[in-house]
């Protein structure tokens, strides 16, 4: 009499059960809630003056946003209440057929609260100004050290993955022509 070998079917079933239990444990550690993607950029290159328009280079960068973010699933665009931020948003807003720009000029904590309440589970673009970018990043849970000194360049693009009860994940990218 010989000992029977385990059938491959039994081995596969055991492996599947272990995989499901492992996935259940991983899911239990995942925070619940909608994953909201927040993309933060500085307005494109500007001219000089009190409320300047975009330069030709800035207009090219604004058009580049259509190529870079046109298929990112953006449902809302928040732009600072200055001409250069509005002009940075316009080509993408037109391409996405979004009826209006929302106000990014509010206090960073208020802005983050509004985005997370009104656009939970969606992808949102925020176009700010150099002095406001670090505060906006912090309001969404990015460590202050990571946000320091990053807003000066026009080509920075920050992608935040925000979920209630979890640490915000930050991805720093560049887009368009290199900026000093």
C-alpha cells in the first residue's frame, strides 16, 4: 500500500484560501474611505506687474497641462483668484468642459476641507501661488519639511493621494519646459 500524493487541485485550493486570508488581513489594515487624488501646481510663468498675465512661456506651460493632465480624470479645478492662476487653468478647463473654476485663494485648511468633503474619491487640480503651495500641501497632510522650498519652480507637479485615517502619499513630478 502506498501513501497517496496530494492532488494538485487540493494544493491550489489551499493556496487560494491562504491568498484570500492574506488579502483580508491587508484589507483590514487599509484605512476605509474614498481615495482622493489632489494635484497641486504653481501657476505658469508670469509677466511683471500687480496682477500680471502669463508670458508666452507661461501660455505654453498652461497648454502643456492639457497634454499632461487631460486624461487624469480631473473633476474640478481650483485656481487662486489672480489672473495668472486663472489663465494657467483655462486651457485644461476648456478641454475638460468644466463650467467654472473654484476658488483656491481661501485659507489652506478651509480649502483642504472643502476639497475632501465635496470631491471625495475624485481627482482635483489646485493651482496656487508660490507662497501658498507649502501651506496647501501641509493642509492635505504632507510633512512641512517635504513642502518647504518646493513652490518656487513653475514645473513642479505634486500628486497627493489622500484617504481619511491614512498618511498622505506624495509624488513629486516635473512637467513642461524645465524651470530654474
